[in-house]
């Protein structure tokens, strides 16, 4: 029985939830396995291999051959895949083929950088988007609503590198406030690091803001048309209270989904921003490894990205269920 | 070693002998450090100052970069490597071979046996003293059947390397080579401690002017001056920070905002805007970097020299330099020797764009209706621009060229030397012999035109082993003529290196052998 109030349906059925989570995790593992095959096949299908791409123009048939032999690239693809899989399930990520560094070391630092930037952008973007969305719904069709929509939609319509270059031109070159490149190193304090990533963080915020803001606004407006909102209004509840306490909790489900998707984008889709700001994240590593056909690194970073997507989607689904009594108590 | 000619200056027409030169230099306490060259700018620039952190923004950086010398290939890793390690021989800004870890050398009269005396008391960063075993290990590492080195082809000419005591290395070549010391300047052939293996390569141990503090491939290398450096008057910066910045706009902005002091690979399209900025110097260096169009001379229709000549007359080199290189370069003359090279034959007339001649040769070849497919790629922006412009120029001369765009991935393995007509480019080689024997003799490993000219082969062989400069000059001039008139290569242009730095950065004359002052910027430059 749907109720208009949040948490009106009692505690979630923990047993059902656990079963759902386990089932979804099971599916995720299968998905990851399929993805690893797809990544392997994709990289195999590209012309050339690591030996050729590293040696480039100076490759000789015999040096390429020696290179392949050393890296076991001369073995048939399925043998290489199975040996990689065998190591992987034992938790052995292996070493980068091109510079023999352990992949955990190579990826660990970059993954933490990627997560740092994503977290910083999310901390700014998510609350901002939701507040703006609520305000836009509250004052819909006013001048404020139109301005917010226009600005955020324009920001999303430009390619992200364009926004990045505009920001650099304005508040790095013309007005020297922030650094134009965001190279991090270990000697930096947290404050230094935050200062260094202001521009990429701002760029990402502008890129993801519109989605979440528009979704929040639409979901709330949708809910505002339902009879129980009318009832609340008739009872004399203030508009703000209606929107924040009555409408928003019921609009959460689609908002959570779009937030999760954008978070996944912040982790896995920011290669261009990384390039423009010279930010040492995982995306750059993935692109370089693909172009050099460094398969173990491609696999590892590809699977991390895939896990992030799957994990965030799973989380979004679970949160939607938790936030929606109808889904929580199916009947 | 009685057959070694003593005190022969084999590589220079300079009346001062090499020994005398060195003696004078050491007497000045300068060793080989500052060459009596003319320095740019004001007189104060001639006295290098110590100190400061030199921050370089480098395009050509990859997370797959490595300090393993056999696989060095791009700018970020190459520059880091050269700041950490030294060659036996250095090629200076004038293109002369000067001593580096080798203090001096001598050669037998047939240029087959070479003897290198090592500088004594040079220490690696880990405290080990350099000796002949280190040199032999470092060179041999690139040879043999298991080698995956980019320098393997260069070293095939070595028959034997052995030590003669702790401080002397003897090379016996399979044939005479008067330019052998130049080969030892190759960036792969930097010297490491004997036994360096596996992960130890990434520690960057060498004898160079800087030691490795941090190494994050493709991102950042951080170096500190080696207080124990054997060269006087080199490695002036306290610290060097090399940042991998592949995006040219990001590099440009970083330089404009003062985040870096130097950037390589300035965009030629925006260099004129950059020039107007105060505090920034554009450095334009003529080198041997050349862009070519390679035709396989044994595949129809390129097996007919008239077809090749038709195409060679159908390209407007001046326009390509003007439009594609924006003036940052010089026209080529369909042979690989650059104007500043000591063996450049100035008397060969420059080939011009001549639609009538192109039509004439096309008709002579009986190919008036032929369409020539040209394989190009966005591997390098110049490839596409040049190919597109050439297509239009050729159309005006009545030649039909069809452009086929190939992916940058695997271009070198799937297109180059496989397709009968394609784009290519060559980095400078320090000697005419290296350029000719890398791509033009029948036995050349990368003969991308399948040119087989017995006369050319013979000339290259004679000139290689000849110690008489005048005779070499003559032989190389004929080589240039043969390649120009019979070869399968169109050389429309040589591109200058265009780089930019803050005016704080001071430097002597810049070498055009490789980018970034032949990758010795960190070692040679200083702050005002």
C-alpha cells in the first residue's frame, strides 16, 4: 500500500535484500568475466602488438620476434588469455609488459588520483545539482528556473575540452588564479592538491550538473502532480515543506539512478579532462596501454572501470529499493 | 695494436688535431665542456650560472615509458635518460663527435679497428667506478639474437668488442667505418653499470649530470644535480622536473602561466602568436628531420623511373614548406642529406615544381590514365596535410592521386614498406653514412623504397671506410645525385624543431640532431 510519507512502509525485508544483493553480485562476476574476454578480443583485433608499437619505425623482424618471445606474445591468444585469467583469479595482476612495473603499483596511485578528482567533483556537483533541482522545481517556470536550466544545459552542450580551455583562458591565463595543469606529486599537502585540481573539478562539475539537476527537477515536478501533494497543500503545508519533505523523498529513485550514472562517468569517463589538465588518472593509463597493446594493464584498468559501473549501478538499485516502499515490499 | 695510426683526426677537416684540441681544452680547465662556438644573445649569457629548478613540459610522454635503453623511443623517456646517463661519444651542436665517457679514440688506417680510452675515475650514481666491462655490457645489451633494441641494426657492423685493461675498449668492425664514433652517440647506447637487469633499469643509474629522485613513467621525472658529475661546466640546474604534457594547448598554457620553463613541439600554426608574448622565446632549430613520400621501386607503376620522376616534378615543395610547415622548415631535393650536413652537395640543382615536365614523364612512362594511390595517416598531422596538398598540386600537373587514410595504429608494421606509396618521416642521423645505410642501400634494414643501386652501395661502402674528407665528399655527392634522380623517395621538406622557453632560460647554439638540444637541454642549459 503506497503511502505518501517517507519510511512509511516499515523496515526493508533484510532477507529479500540480501538475496537480491547476492544474486546481483553473482551476475556482476559473470559480466566482468565476459568483459575481460571482450577486452582481450578487442585488443587482439587491433593491428600490431606491443613489440611493434614500442619499437615503432625502428622495428626489425628479428627484434620484434625477440620481443614477442620474451613477452610470450608468440603464444596463441587463448593460451595467453587463460594464463592471464589463472593469475588474475589468484589475485595476481601481473606486471606491465612495457616497463615491467607491478600493475598494482602502476594502477594504485592512478586509481587513487582518479577517485580523488571524482570525489572532489561529486562533493561539489551532487549537492549543488540537487539543491538547484529542488529550487528549480519549487520556482518552476520562473526567471530563476529558466536561467538555471539555460546555464546548465549550455554547459552540457559544449564538449568538455571546450569548457576546460575556456576556464583555463579565463581564470588561469588572463586572470592567474588557478594552475592550468594539475600534475600531482607526493610532496603536496591536501590543500595544495585541492588547489591544483580546482579547474578540472570545476569543468567536471559543469559537465555533470545539468543531468542531475534536470532529473531532480523533472522527478519532483512529476510527483507534484499527484493527489497526495494536492492534499498536503490543501492541509496548508508550505510549498517548501511540500517539496522537500513530501515530494523529494518520492522522487529519489530516478535521482539516485542519474547520480550513480554520473558518478560512474566521473570515475571512468574523464579521459579528455585528464589530458587537457595533464591529470595523472586511470583514464590516461588506459588510453596509453591500449595504444601500446599492454594487455595486462588494459585488462586491469578495464575491469576496474567495469566494476565501478556495475558497483554503482548495483548501489543505485539498492538505494532505489530502499527509498521506495513499493519496491521494498513487493506485492 | 701497432696498426693503429696515432693522432689521426679522422672525422674533421679541422687543421687542429683532435689531441691538440683536447689538450688545449683541458689546459683551459674546460675539458670538452664549452665549445668555442658563438653564443646567442648578450655576452653575459656565455657564463652559465648554477641553480634553480628547470621545469620542462614534454610532449611524447607515455605511461608505458621506460628507462630500459633498448626500447627508448619518445621524448619524455629519452630526455630523462640523457639527463641520467652518458654516451661514449657526444655529438656537439656543430655536428662534431667529441669525447664524453671516452676520453679519446684512435682508429686503424682501414677504419676497421677502433680503440676508445675511457675517462678515469668516473663514478656511477651508485658509487661504482666506470670501467671497460660496463661499456661492453651496455653496448652488447643491444646486440645478439635476443636483442629487442632499436639500435640493433646500427650495431650489426660490430664484429667484436673487447676490453684491453680496465680503461680501454677495442671494437673490431666487419668493414671500415670512419664515422663509427657517431654511432656511439645514439641515444640507445648510453652506458649503464654492467649487469643492470630487470627492474634495475628503471632506477636510472648512470654517470650523468643528474640523479633520479622520482620516476613516474609518462607523468613526471624529478632529478637532482649529481654533485659528483665528471664534466665541468655542464648540468647547471639544481633540480630538473620533466613533466609529460601531451596536449599542445596544455603545454602552451603551462608555459604562458609560468608553470613550466620550457616546452617542446610548439604548434607551428600558433607560433606567430606565441612570438608576441613577452618573456617567451621561440627556438627554431634546423635539423635533419625530414618528411618523405616513399615509392616501392620494384612494384608497378613505381618500377618505372619515369613514373617516379613524374611524381617528383608534380610536387610544389615551396608551397608545402609555406602551407604545411608555416615556413618552419626548408625544401628538400629528393635526397636525405640536409643543407647543414658537412657532406651536403650544394651544386646539385634544386628540383622545382614543373607540371609540364611531370606530364612529359608521365606520358613517357605511358601512364597518362594512371591513378596513384597514396597511403597516408593521421599518425602525424603533417602526413595528412602534405598528402592533401600534394594531391591538389599533382592534379594541376595532370596526375591523379588517390588518398587512402590508414590508421595510426600499426602504421609502421602494416603500411610502411608494405604499401607501394606512402608517407614517412625520418629523424636526423648524425652522419650521411647512417642515413644512407639505414634506408637507401640495398642491404639497408629500412629500405622503404626497395632501391637497389649497385653503384650507390659501392659508393656508400667506399665513403664509409675512407678517411680522406675530399674523397668522401665526392662519393656522397654522387650518392645524393643517384637518390635524387633514380630513387623512390620524394623529399618535399625538412622540418625545423620549434620549441619555446621562458627568456630566463639561457643556452648556447642548439643542436638540431634531436629535439630539445639533442635531448641534452637539461645538461647544457642554465638560468640567467
